[in-house]
C-alpha cells in the first residue's frame, strides 16, 4: 500500500488548520486508488478522503484514522457517438480523474472552445469532490453538465457507474453528502463544442448567462451569450474581488469559501422576515409524505401540508443584519469574517480550528437570536463540532 508520511492537515487544506492524522495514503492511478482504499477499508478503522482540501475544516487534534488522499490525474475525451447519454450534436464527452484540479479542467475546456462549465471558473478543489456538494456559482452548477461518475462503493467494494440522476444533486448537496459512502474515481461531463457554431457566427460563445450579477458585469442581459473566454475572465475577476479565488498572499482566501449555505425555508415563514432580505423562490415541492418542516429547516412545525412553497434566503444578508460586519473577529482570535464577504470565515494566519469553530458558533448564535434561523455550515467538519 502506498503509505506516505502523514503531514498536518493544515498544510493540505485551504483553511490552513488541522493536526497530523494517524496515517495517510496516496496513489497515482485509478486502479491503485481502488486497491488501496479496499485495503484501508478492510482494516475496519476510521478513514476519510481528502483531495484539494478546500471544503474541509479539520480539527486541531488531527484524525485518528487513515487519510486517503485523492491525487489521480487525467482528462480523457470519450467517443460521444458511442453513448446514449450524449443527446445532441456537437457534444463533447469527457472522463476526468478525481484528483484533477477543477479549475485546471475549466481553463482547459474554455481553451478548447467547449462550453458548459465556464461560469464555474475559479472554484478550487478537485473534480472528484465536485459532485459531493454539486458545486455551483454564477448561474451554473455541476448538475448541468455531469453525466455520470465512476464510484467505488464502500458498502459493496464494487466499482459502479452511477448516472447523475441517481446522485440526488441539489443546491450544495448530493447523495454523497447525505450518506452514500465511497470514492468518486472519475466524473463524466457533457459539454458543448462551439467549433461549428463559431465558424458560422464568428465567435466562440459560452452558454446563456443565468446570473444577474454576472450579466451586469458583462454589460449584457440575462439569457444573452458572450465569448467563452470573456465569461471565464469576468467570473474570475468577480470572484477575486470577493476573496473567492485562492491567493497565497491574501488571507481573505484562506477559507473554505462560503462557510454557510443560503437557508431554504417555507414561503410562509419567509413572510415574517424583513422585506429587505433577498430571497429567491424555488420550484414547488410535492413530498411523497407529509414532513415536519422543523426537521429540515429549523423553522417550526407546519402540520397538515402536502405542498410547500420554498424560498432560498441570503445568508450573507442575515449575517450582516445580525450585526456581524466584514473583518469581524472575536477578541484574541486569528479567525475572522472575510474583509471582502460576510459569508466566508477565514484564517488570518495561525488560527486554530477551534478558533474558527468559535467564530462559526458566534455567527450561528447571532443569526438564530435575531431571525430564528439555524444556518447550516457548507464545509465538511472533521473532528470539530459547532
Ligand atoms: C476560496 C474558495 C472559494 C470557493 N467557492 C466555491 C463556489 O463558488 N462554489 C462551490 O460550490 N464551492 C466553492 N468552494 C468550496 C470547494 O472549493 C468545493 O466544495 C470543492 O468541490 C471541494 O473540493 P476539494 O477537492 O477541495 O474537496 P475536499 O475539501 O478535499 O473534500 C471535501 C469533501 O468531499 C469529499 N471528497 C473529496 N474527494 C472525493 C472523492 N473523490 N470521492 C468522494 N468524496 C470526495 C471529502 O470526503 C470531503 O467530505 C470554495 C472554496 C474556497 C476555499
């Protein structure tokens, strides 16, 4: 087994916190990764996966078990005519190894003139982790392009191909985040080859812009299409202004990106909140059975319903209006709210994981006290509780 000397998780995570784990393995190929994981799992000890470390907050004590590092690389173009999943002409099908850095993939596809993930430029981390929380930004999400994953199932020890619709991809979540244990070995993406269109219209255009702020920055209307490379550059600039592009020289980016997800509550409950709070209605959900809303959203029981209009709320607004400003930190702590964006908690340098947890608890408490909403953390917490 390719055991490696364990190093502190602070050196492998973008939050720069976390102690030394008991053991660590890393392998270079997909098959080695399968073999190595099966050995680790047969030990019946604790294990965790770590790829880019950009959505993991690891505790100061490290980790008692084995960290399986995901470092496999490679992008393969599949024959789109041979698969039933490819629905349209000009389709490009890619199979990408789990350890491939996501933003390098985006840069590559944009350079090739392949549209579909350009608005997801600048998101750190790996391709294998992308389905875990269905990464999304600026009007695109992975679910728009994901066809399938190759998955090593922890329960069966088998490698299976799971299509995207079996993954329950939703806003910053998936079956993988909700308890389906195993390893994403590779992802398959369907993109749009713009070459034929470009020869007609004379420009390499991205997908229609779906996000108002991005459309504004580009000087176009929502629904318009813009040169693929311009979308990437504009997204990167917007993200950098918010500290959402990793920068070793800028501690506002030493984070896990957004620390809290935008809460989803019933429309009924949302009506009791200040009208200035930005909100986005979601499609009406018709559950198979009546569910007590408090289980899901912490908003109090709503008995006897069979149809719920849901609304997504701005977590950043809730935090700011609970009196927590950009740059805020607790006395004596190196953990701070980003000076560029209230939704990101950051490490100003030398913060402990516990200091980050303390700050998160403080933010949670203030928002709960002022608005009665329990914000949910977006990153995966290892050896830490809020
Ligand atoms: C500055 C910054 C900006 C960000 N902006 C965004 C954004 O705009 N949108 C967004 O959605 N996210 C954003 N994120 C969060 C993060 O980049 C993504 O969640 C990313 O997909 C995490 O990838 P990773 O490889 O770093 O995951 P890791 O932190 O290594 O792992 C995260 C989780 O995924 C699991 N995992 C990792 N690899 C695999 C695998 N191969 N198979 C199964 N499970 C796996 C791990 O077990 C862990 O539970 C941002 C983070 C930072 C630091």
